[in-house]
């Protein structure tokens, strides 16, 4: 029986690939956006199984918390386009299938010909050590970055508010 970590990795990989397939092939954009949530969470889970807990937390905070929320707001705030014709030629599907086949063959050849190191490497620093570094040795650059991001957010809100106010006054 395979170890539990291998089962978890394969399950999360299946979740990620299945969700990505729904994102690519769903005709409903809301379903695609929600499947994107599953894809992002699956990738975060893969990071956890690979002992990259900081990357997993960053994946959830940045992509799930920020990017996906932005996509959902953009979808819900845009007006619906009616009477739009989308062509779907079969030649494009065949070309994409051929390209994917070639890429997979090249990747397989590279993976089999690469001399992979078999010795174990020292563990990466933990998230706790990274947090101590941010709040210790690198406190000043961390705070400067925080202030720059905060001022960018405030500036974006001010600019958006002006644009909304002008649009409101025109109507």
C-alpha cells in the first residue's frame, strides 16, 4: 500500500487537474471561476504535501483571496453581452491537441534524460524562521514595502472614487 502522503498528493493532483479541466471547458463563466477556486486550493494542498507551507499560505491568500475575488467581481459587475457569435473551428482543436502531444513528448524525453540527484538536501527554512527574519533583521524593508502597498491601495480607491463620481454626475 502506498504511503498516505503519496495518496494525498495524487488526490490533490486529481482535484487540481479536474478543476482546471472544468475551468477550461465550462460554458458558464461563474462555474469556471468557482472551479478556479478548486484549482488554486488543490495547488495549495500540493504545496503542503511538498512541505512548502509558506507557499501554500501565499497561494491561498494571494490567488484565492485576491485574484479569484477580483475575477468574480469583474464578472458580476460587467454587463451581459447578447447576440454574440463565437466560432469554434475544429482545426484549432486539432492544432492544440498536436501541440500538447509534442510538448508532452519533449517533456518526457527531457525528464528521462536528465540526471536527477538522488541525495537528500537539507530542509528549507521554516515559516517561523521567515517570520522572525521579517520582523527582525528585515523589519525596515518589510515596513517600507507595507507602506508602499498601502499608499497604492489608497491611491487606487481615490482614483476609482473620482471616476465613479464623474460617471454618476454625467447620468
